[in-house]
C-alpha cells in the first residue's frame, strides 16, 4: 500500500523516456534518429537545388556514350546559407565560376550524334597462363634512360596493354587519345631489344621482366601493331597536311579575284591614275597615261608635298574617303584594298614547293595503303573490322581530295597568269614569274595605305564626336536662354497688362 505508484505509460508514438540520473536528475535527451537520407541529406538537397545555390550540379546522363573532354575540373566548395548571404554582400573573392550559368543547346540529339564515341565491343582476350609465383629479381634489358621514359609513359597515362590493343584494333581514341598512341609508337621496342628480351626468356624461362620491358614485349605481341598505328596516325594527320597546301592556294585565288573584280581597288587605282597624269601634265613620256606599271605603288609614300608635310598616298586616301566612303569614321568603314597579311601570304607561295608536297603526299598514301593491305592480309577474321572498312573508305576519300587539290593548283597557276596579264605586269629580271615579284608590291602598298586609312578614320571619328558635342552644347544654351528670357518677360509692364485682361 505504501509503495511507489506505477510509472506512467509512455506517450503514444513516442519512445520510452530515459531513466533518471543520479540524485534524481533527468539524463540529457538522446540524439534524435537520423532523417531519411542520412545526416548529409540537407547538403545533398542544397546541391540539387541549383536555383537557390549555384555551387553544385546534378549528374548528367548522356543519351549516348560520349567522347571525353580532358579538362581540369573546378569545384566550388559548399557554403551554408549564412555564409552565402555574407559572401553576397562582399564578393571581392568571387570568381567567374561562382555564378556562371550553363548555356545548353536547343537539342542535345545533334550534339550527341556528333561527339559520341564508338561503343567498342571487347574482343575476347586469351587468358594468360598462370605462373607459379617465384621470388626472383626482375630482369632489365633497356638502358636506364630509355627504361625511365617508358616507365613514365606507362604511369602518367595509366596505360594497360589490353586498352592499347583495343584502341589499335578498333581505330578508337575514346580511351587512349592519338597523342598517347603516337608516343607509344615512338617508344616501341627495336628489333635488337625484342631479340634480346626473347632470348633471355628462352634461356631463363622463369625470369621476370621489368615493367617497361614487359610492356614493350606485350606490345610487340599485338599482331601488326606498328603497321596499324602507322595507318591510324596517317589517317588522322592527312587532312591537316593537306590544309597546308589548300589554304595558301585558296588565299591566292581570292586575292587574284579581288584585285581583278573589286570596284574599290579600281577606284583607288583610278585616283592614282588621275593624280599621276595631272602631275605629269606636259610631259610627253609620262603624261596622258591610260595606266601605269604597278611597281610605282610602293613608291607613292615617298612622294611628298612641297612643304614636306604630306605624302601622295595620304592624298589618295583622302580623295577616296571624300568621294566614296559614306561610312567614314564609323565601325562600318571598310578598307578598299585586300589585307596586307593576305597579300604577304600570297607572295610567299611557291608553286614548285606545293607541287613537290602533293607528290610526296601521293607517295605516302601509296605506302600507307600497302601497309594497310598487309595488315588486312595477315589479320584474323575477328581483328579485321573495323580496320578494313575504315581504311578502305579513307583511301577513297584521300585520293579524291588529293586529286581535287592537284586541280586546284593548276587553277591557281592560271589565275596568277591571268592577274599578271590583267595588270600588264612584266618582271624586270628575265626569269620565271614568282608570286613574290607581283604580290610583294601590292603588300607594301596595301600596308602603307592601311596605316594612313586608319589614321584618317580615327580623325574623322573624333571630328564627328566633337561636332555632336557642339550640337548638344548649343541646344543646352538655347534652352537655357529661352528659359531666362521667359522669366525676364514676366516682369514687364506689357506682361502685367496682358495678365489683367485675361483675368
């Protein structure tokens, strides 16, 4: 009867309260149960809510396996909301990446099709025979420097022979890029090194090769490794080499076209012709000319006014701007002559060198095609594709492109001869015509013309700006004077009488 009453029942849906501590004091409450998702759930939510905090992004799941972009990623460290609010007030340390929004294309399908990587089906790899672990010192065949170079390449690129083999068989650079394949190709074992390694393994069957030696030996065991890589590298570099021929030829054609068809070029030469005939008036040998040899063009800047303050080229530019340049002093103004850099490039073109380059490229195509045929003949059926299909398609396109470039070279020669006839240009020396003899004159003249042209455009721009400022100033003065006059008129007798009549 005198005992303690029974303890109260636990609250519905709650947990049993902790027992009282020593002295009857209540124990500190226990930690609450972790929320769903774990203690870091809130941070995960913050990472996902990009609209609130632009520091974390959701993972991207491409529609197709994509080629990697080998950049160095930057991650913005997590900041709690309080720190974000403080940093928004003082953003002295804010970087571009703190708030840069991604600008996605309208349709990812096109991008995925362009930059997806080929899904390579792994070739069946022959299982390596298990060897009994034998503690034995590794065998070194390569010299120290070469061994170090191979070892650095393996470790820095995390190379695996099976991945190299897959890249070579499938002409795929999604895992191992072309630069790495080229370095592997350059560091491949020589015939003497391979012979020494194989002889060592025959004499010492239980010998363990060092890592660089073992890597080179496994590479050599890939069928037609050198030939496959050589074909692959040539395929990837062919169009870059061809561009070194295509670009100069196309530039020369465009320059010839502009010199022969541009109205602006004709106007500049027309101004020079008029000024020259005026200066040569009364001279039976130089006056009344219908044209002039263009070797005078670079010398125009040397003809000075009688007070030595101006040059003839300055006057040519001045007349052209006054007569034809309606947009002078604005960003829409365009120099009437070809760019001096383009003319200079055209002058450095050598037809003989480009012909030799095309012949050399043709020989290289034939040599690589022979290597590809050897690979196809020696390959097993499982390793035949896609090498055979890709290389055969490449050779068809490469030969077509090379043939087109040979025709382009012939056309450029014809254009060059046509532009020489158009300007009635004859070199002083009795030698074969060189583009430098003709375009060198134009390049110097265009460079001098452009310098004066730019100065005149800046001067006109400044004049227009000053005129605009004067107009604004005059309008302000007129407005202020009208206001002062109206204030003065209010106090006159006439103004008071008029105001009484209105009342």
